C-alpha cells in the first residue's frame, strides 16, 4: 500500500497568486520534498533553506477536535503558554545556521527525517524558507491523503498558476513589481531587468503542467546531489534548469 500526500502550496505575498497543487509519496525525506518544491517554483538551489512546521498549533487544533464545543482555546493557551509556540525546524545541519535559536524549537536534520514524520494529518501546514537574503517563503498545506496499491508516478503536479521566482531579484515584493513592469513594458525597472536577464519580453503568468511534470523527473535529483553530496551540476544540467533548450 502506497500513501500519497496531496499538498496545496503557494508563494507567499505573490501577486498575482503563484501556486501549485502537488502529489508526492509520503515516505520521501523532508529534504527530497524541498527539492521538488524548489523545482516547482523555479528556485535554482543556489541558496540555503529550512522547513518550519508549527507543531504547537497542530496540537491545539487536535485538542479542539477532541474536546469539541467545550474547548476554550484562550484559556488553554493561557494554561499551557509554551505549547502553541512549539515549532519543528528541519535544516541542513552540516551547515552553520547563523540565525538565533527559538526557545521552543526542535531542530532536526532535513535530509534524515521522513515527510510522513514531519506532517501526517490533513490540514497540517508547513513553510519552506529559501534564500535567507531574499526570503522566499512557500506556504504548504496537506489537503488530502490517498492510499493506493496502483503504480503512481510522483511527484505529480495537478494544478498551478504563475511562472515562479527570479533568483536574486529581491524577494516576492520585488518580483511583483517586475511582473507589473513587464506587463506595461516600460519604465526604469523594466529596462534594468531586460538588461540583466537579456530579454525584452516574458509572460510571468505562464505555467505548463506537462513541462513541469517532465522537469520534476530530473531536477530534484540534481538538487539532491548538489545539497547532500556537494556535487556541482554539469553545464548540461544547468542549461536544463535554466531552460536553455
């Protein structure tokens, strides 16, 4: 029996909204799930990342379901002040993390922990934080769990909208400005990005599901070697990642 997780994922603060609905096998590692997400949003694996799971809020929701209408969330949080603040952080532990620790955080190795151990209940959420300078955040919600004995090709994109990110452009707010500039095809920012990317037109609204599903059979494995084995992608692999084909 194979357990398939179905997630709704969205690039935080994107406007127009950039999102993907994706199916993956639950037994992959959290890191392998991240490599899929990076590929989905055209993140080129050139920066560090971490995954944050707000376990405390999940516990609060579990108590709410168990107790029902008699559950007083405010009173519960006052009586258990630490519970709702507990987070699990999944990181590349062989790389120094310069960011301050949170008192209630549990830090785990992103390459060792299974996705099914990090998240297992429909409705649970997690966050991918990629590039600690531009601060790209992908909000992730588990929306369905499918158990099947059939051969299923995963990862598999079901829906999506929007192209993805531009590496090192300044984050979501800057990307939103770039999208508007390319819609208008004028202005200082438009000229700057045209010169930088060596293009004069681009449709940031496009998302090709068939193309993405083909890329997901290739790119996550390149990213896995890059992060976990420190193997630099070949020029052919870089060309494929950057769509120079």
